[in-house]
């Protein structure tokens, strides 16, 4: 006999009921940069984000791996991180650099960053659909990064319809895992351009989309999608050292918010 609504549906859907005031008080993950945090308003538990257009997306994702280990008073989640590397791009030295800047213990930070690499789209899909949900649940993981999430699905040996279908399967699992486990999932593409079919599939499913553009002396961040009512464009110039710290050490940058975009250049 079924005794409860959750018992009736639990075998089919991962149902999680929470009090509204608990959701309001949940921690957010911040970049520790005034301009980026103003543009994106921090990352909330249960959100899925996609950063694309530049290898600087790798720097952002590894910075978040470090910051997620901070406690909530310092803009973190006090959590281990899972980093699924779909492009063989994970850089442990970059992680150590951010660890030292945040005055964290190097060995402990590396130990709390769990890395798994995939070399085919089927390996990546298997990691995401079969192994990731359980690992997130058992480890109480609050940040998952999937780097180069699109690259492996662009294998020329795969038929177009097959590749996009397999990609959507992986992407749907990431959405379900983020919602059910109240974890943040950050996906990236380091290529300057993204196939329209893949980008369309992503924008239909994720909460935040940010495009990175620019060369050595100029970076433009465009907030293409956001589910946050607070992430509004702000038409004023702001000074920030954070962008420079993330990308090139401690150079000073000047930024301008305009029409949902954030542009930064050296002062």
C-alpha cells in the first residue's frame, strides 16, 4: 500500500521538498570579483551554467573549484568539487595558483578536487549519466564542472543526429542532477564558436549562458541568458582587479555594463 505522495512518485522522480525560507538562505558561489558577481549575481544551488567562447572559461571554472571549498562567509560552499574533463584541458598548476591567492592549503585543495577525464563522447556520456549522480549524492558535492562539454560530440565519425541525441542525453542528466541534488553544474566550451545545434540545445536547458570574447588586452563578457531577476544590466563603469587576477595576474581593468554585456580592458 502506498502511504505517501513521495512514496508514490519517489521511484520515478527524485522529489525534494524544502521550506521556502531554507531556499532563501542557501549559500551562493561567488567569483570574488565585484563586476563578475554583479553580472551573474553569484551561482545558486540547483543552477546549470554554460561559459563559452574562450580558453579563459577554463580559468573561470578552475577558480570556482577553489572558491567552492571556502565557507559561505567567504562566498563559497564548503564542498568538494568534481571536475569532468572532456578536452584534456584541466591544469593543476592553475588550481594551485588560485589556491595560494585564496590562502588555502595546496594539498587539501587538490585532494578535494576530484578529476575524471573522458576521451570519447560515449565515455563522457557514461560518466555523466551513470557515475556522476551517485558520486554527487554520496559525496554531497555542491559544484560539478564539465569542461569542453561539446568537443567530443563533434567527432566527424558520428552522424549529426546521433551526436546531438547523445549530447542531449548527457545534458538532461546534468540538469536533473543539479535540481535533485541542489548542486551547481558549470559547463564550458573553450572554442571561439559553438555549433548552432549544440548551442540551441544548451540554451533550452541551462539557467545561465555567458559568452567570452576578446584578445590579450580586452575581454568582453555577454550574459546571454539568466534565470536571476537580479542579474540586470548596469550602465555604469566599474573598476575591478578581479578579471586581471583571473586571466593575467594583478593588472587593473576597467569595465562597462551595457545591454546585458560586461566589457573589460586594461586601464
